[in-house]
C-alpha cells in the first residue's frame, strides 16, 4: 500500500507564483494584430480555461473535507490555492488582453460560456459540482471523485487545452509572451496535481470496473473542446490517459 502525500505539499510550496507579476503589455499590443482565425482560437481556449478553472477552484473544498488524512487534505488545500490562481490568471488575460466585457468574473463567464462547447460546460459546471455535492454527503466516494477530477478533467480535458494553447501561441505571427509564460506555469502546477491524483488512485482499492469507467470517461471527455483541438492532439491525450491508468494498475488491455 502506497501512503504519504506530504512531499506533494512541499512541492506545491516550492512552485508558487504570482499571476499579477506576469507582464501582459506585449500581449495587449499584439492582440489587435492577430488574424480572425487566430484570435477566435485563442479566445475559445481562454474561455474554456476560465470556465474550467473557476469551477474546480470552487469545488475542491469538498475534497479536502472528505479525508481524515492530513497530508492528503493539505494537498487538496494547496491545489485549491493553485486553481484559484489559475482562474485569476485566465481572467486577467480575458479582460486585459482580449477585452471580454463584464464588471466581474460572473458577468464575464456569461460571455465566455458562449465560446465553448456545451460538453465542456457540462463537465465542469454540472458533473463536477454534482460529484462534489455527493462527496460532501458521502465521503466514501472520494476515490471516484479523484478519478473524475484529477484523471479526467485535469489529466485529459485541461491537459489537452493547455498543450493546444501553447501550440496556438507558437504558431502566431506575433508573440504573446505573457500568456505563454502563464500557461507554462499553469501546466507545471497541473503536473503535480495529476501526480497526486494518480497516487490517490494507486493507493486505493479500485476494482477493474471503476478503472474502466475512468478510462471511458477520459476518452469521451477528450472531445469536449470541439474543433479547438485537432484530432491528432485528441489521440495524443487519450494515449497519455491510457498510460497513466496503466501506471496506476489498470490491467485490461
């Protein structure tokens, strides 16, 4: 049995960064020079991150209270802090660089939801909150919740979007260094989040049927970004999802 999560908390502390310290001046200047296709893709991806990161930063509190393991609870608390920072960073990009209207994040999300697929909204604003509510009532569902959140939403959906945004930024005719830097820092945080979730799954007594469900959910969720993600990128993230599950003990392929 693999136990102990304290090193993830220590890692999280060493990786802290300030979203307000990222200079978006060059990005603001570059935005009007983007082609329509470029700006539409960047906007769609940023919108998805605003929706997803805002939702996960809210729902993680139920994960933290569902465990009596202090080191695991500390990981959930550290992760919630990371996700709140990610949400603030993407909201900065949406407002300062792109110019999304709204007096607050709630009003801006009303605008941004129109830019993402219904499948992505359903995953983060329907399925995740429902899972978190169930977790608040029944702490026995923690492993299942980690399977959805860490392995599917973070390991597949957000990972696919992160790599797609970095790819899109690299292909632009003008540079957006602030967004690129922030995205790399977000991706760095997400790596330890997924590593922590994998450890939770590996330490739990998860039956093959549950693992198959995580696999199936991940493969389906890979398409949540719609045409913002290429078929090749979807296949790549699905294969990564399969490798992660195999590493934590799945046996059926």
